[in-house]
C-alpha cells in the first residue's frame, strides 16, 4: 500500500509526501511481524528524505534497519544514514537490551561507524538507558564513546588524535540535557 501525508503534524514535526508500505501481518493478533517503508522526496520540516526503513518483529528480538539520505533544504547539505541496524531484545518482562550498528555521514565532518560494544539496557520505567556504551569511529583511528552512567546521566570519552588513548573526558552529564 501507500501512505500519503499532506502537512501531517505530530509532536511538532510536519510530514508531506508518500511512503510505499509492504509487510506481513499475523492474522490472529492483527500485529505486523514485518513492515517495510520506502520513500522518495518525503519532506519533514527543513529536510527532504529518500530511503527505506524496515521493522522485523518475527523472533525474540525486534530489528529495525534503515538507510536514507536527508537533504537540509536550508543549507543544501546532504546527510546519509547507511546500513543502520538497531536490535531490541527483551531481557525479561521489564528490561530490554538495545544494540546499534551502522554508518553516519555528515557533509562537513565525514563518516563515522557507529556501534554498541556494550549494548544499552533500558528498564520499562526509565526513558534513558541505565547502562551501555555507543562508540563512533572516524578517520585517522579517532573514536568517541558515550557511556550510560545510570538512567539519569552519561559521560563522553574521545581519542581525538588516533593514538589509541582517550584524550578527552567529559564531566558526567544529564540525559535530560542531551
């Protein structure tokens, strides 16, 4: 099928354009096991996006895969999310484990490879992860890591010169300020 948006607004974000949709539905529950969204020239505020997002919930883990280009219509810069995969696995009835992999391209700064060597853990009562680390690897062996220090705070470490030793250490910061 096709979803058509015309100035659709939710949470302050306005969407215009069409999205092709296909997938599989579990007839006994009415829930999608898998759904694919493909879009070309979908506008959202100051961005025009083209790409695909797929959600697969057919096993014990949910997989969200995406790849898209987003052009900032104000600056004419194009950002790229490539081969990005988020896996959400239920640990128990209250907690989930979230891992990420993929590549992000920023037109001014280049590519970073994103991963979670220590996946994020979310509890059902918390908006932010209580543990886990997201790592970004850039050119020249540079890295930056964001580590959850609890469900209210995080810290950042970075190797800004590629010598395999962190040379930047942030203070502990609040998730709510991110």
